C-alpha cells in the first residue's frame, strides 16, 4: 500500500527556460552565416599567392612593401612561424584568380606558389547599397 501512495504523489511539472535573447542571435549567425560578414571578420576558404618565405624579417617587410607599391588595393599579409616569415597576398575565391596574379607578379617575385587558406571576403561598399 505504501508503494501505491508513492506513485500517486508524483505529479508532472512545468519547466521554464529563461535565457538571454542574444543566445538566439549567436545561434542564427552560426547556422546562416553573418550578414555583413566582411566587416565582422568572417572568413571563407580561398587562395593566396605566397611571394616570400625566409627567416629574414627585413626582407619579408621589403617584399610586402614592394607588392603594396605596385598593388595598393590588394591586401598583403605577413605571418611568422618559426623559423620563417611568409608574405602572402590577395584574397582570391578561385585558383584561376590566384594564378592570374602570379603571372602578373613574375617580374618582381621569381619564387611563388598558391596557398589554400582562409581568406577575408571583399568589403562591401556602403555607398552602393543606398
């Protein structure tokens, strides 16, 4: 008889979840991608042309300056992974675009190759959206 009374004493309850509304925003961004992602630091897979690899820091900055002098509108990135500095240029979505850039850079940089990595998508011009 005690067992019967214990089973009748259990009732179903209601659970209420209280959460910050920003949690839903974060989940939506993760699932659907960031709107205006170029300004928010979002990256996607693409290609860059590596124009310099070596342990000389000054030479890496010189290579970056040489590239920026000829192509001021294209980004150049310097990374360091012991023991080498690497200068990679561009944010190309296709390998064909990267190959075209390599052809243009041949007179200045004799040893180059294409790298697959995360790139920054082009920034949206806010003037064209109005």
